[in-house]
């Protein structure tokens, strides 16, 4: 655990003032997940949660986003 903690601190130091592990930042920058893949991963997570007696529900962040977006529509100006 001490070695892992030291490694994480070292990774955080690489980015200077942005105290976040460099490896995770790079992974996030390089990761590309299609909409279809995202749905599949979400389904797998929900199944695993149900199998372990947990109730899957949207995060508060996602609920807030959905509430804020509501039934947003696009409006275009015809020329």
C-alpha cells in the first residue's frame, strides 16, 4: 500500500499544480468510447449490481444533467 501511495503521489507531482495522476489524465485523453459501447458497459454494470444485491440508479450528476436538459430542442433559422 505504501508503494502504491508513493507512486500515485509521484504521478500527481508530474502535472505540477493540477494534482491528479498523470497516467489517469492521459488515459482519459486517449480513451474513445462509442455510444454503443457506452450502452453495453452500462448494461454490464447494471447486471453486476443486480447480481450483487445492489439497486442501479443514475448518479446525481446524471440526474441533474437530465433535469437541466429536459426536452431541449434545436431551433434553426431558415434563410
